[in-house]
C-alpha cells in the first residue's frame, strides 16, 4: 500500500512545511526528516531551528541535520532508515550517493513549470518577467539541477496584483496535494516520468543578490511594475532616486501612464509632500504606495511623507 512506503523528507523553510504536513496528516509513513543545522539568529545569536524541524519535532519524527551531505556518518545514518522513497522540497543540492539511495529514487517539488525557471528563485523571476501563469512540478532528481524527468505538474495563474508573497503562499499550500499525488502515482505505477525537452528556449531563475534588485527607471512602466512586485516583500526592490543617494526599499506600487508633454526624466520624482509620491519611468510613472527608508520600518507613503520633507 502507498502509505506503507518508508519516506524520508528533506526540506528547510516555511515553504516545505505544508508538503510535509500533507504526508504526515495523510497517514503516510515519514520515517525521518532531513533539514539544515540550527543557526544563530537575531541580536542574541541564539540557535534557531528551521520550520521543518519545528514541525517534525512536534510530530515526534526523527530529525537529521548534517553539516555535510557526503559525510560518512550521515550516509550511514540515512541508510539505516531503509527508505523506499525520498521527497525533497526547498532543500540544498544533493550528492548522488544521497538521491540514488532509495529503490524508488528521490523526487523534488519545484515552484515552476519545468523546464522553465530552473534555479533558486523561480517565483521571483516568473513575476519579474511578466508571466501570466506558473505552477509546480515534481520531478526525479539527477546530476544537473532541476533537469530530471517530470512526474506531475499543476498550473497556477499569476494575477496582475500578485507579488512574491501572495503567489508564494498559494504555491506553498498547493504543493502539499501535488506531493501526495506524486507519492501515490509512483507507488501504484500510474505515472510515466517524462524527460524535460531540450529543444526549447529556457528562462532561468538564478539566485537574487542586492545588486540585482536596483530599479532601472529607464525601463517601460509595465516592466518596472513587474520588477518591483517580483521582489516584494523579499528581498525587495530598491532605488536611490528619492533622497540624495539614500537607498529606499519599494514594496507596493501602481502604474500610471504619462502625457506626451511630460518634462520629467526617468528616475525623477513628483510629490505633493502629503499624499503621493511617484517616479518617472521611460513611458509613465510608478506610484509608490509603500516603502522603507534606511533604518526605518516599512510604511505607507503618507506616513513616509509626514516624516520626510522631500
């Protein structure tokens, strides 16, 4: 039976918790969880645990936290659980000695419709690039990252007002049902792994760094709008156009078209000093609704203008 399979689950952040919960609360036999080691957090530098570990401990599931995935002692401990299948959601890259261990292999849940948006930040890049839909994919692991044969996929629309936070939340919750469906399909042989196509143009989703997040106001309004919402609320787009080179993070915005006679240059702002702040793009304006000044909390534009005379 599907629920007799011995499953090892690997994951770390909040995104991986609903999928683990779907397995545990669905009665599947999760024999152990692998997650990142505890790390110092906050000003007190107290050791912090991962969301996946917190859930596993609450449910009484053994937790493994290897520093090195190739360490002989970890490999020995992992093999002692005699897993039939391993499930990976938002974890680090696995060596072959780990992903090839179970007889049924190891599958991963990825937040895009593979082969598109392979990489570390698929939700961000799908929004930044103005996509109208994305989704979730389960696939079998192999050497090259995010390239294994596809098992199941589910589509998810990207709405005009979506940002990373709203889309992340929906994909996170829907991941659980796709993971359990995939386990069932592998167990009863009803899924045929399909190799990812190699003759299509691939859009990638590389890791995002601070310099990636600077807003280029010389871009069209629609592109700037997608860029900002594709980085909101984290890691957040930023600009130095508002106050003499100070870096401000920008969160919620609206698009606005511009008349042909507009004299403002891209990157210049317009404000009444009380209720609105907008910045010129190549062909219009971005109305800023929420932002964060250096060393300050995130705030609405009216609160910001009340404390900052521009």
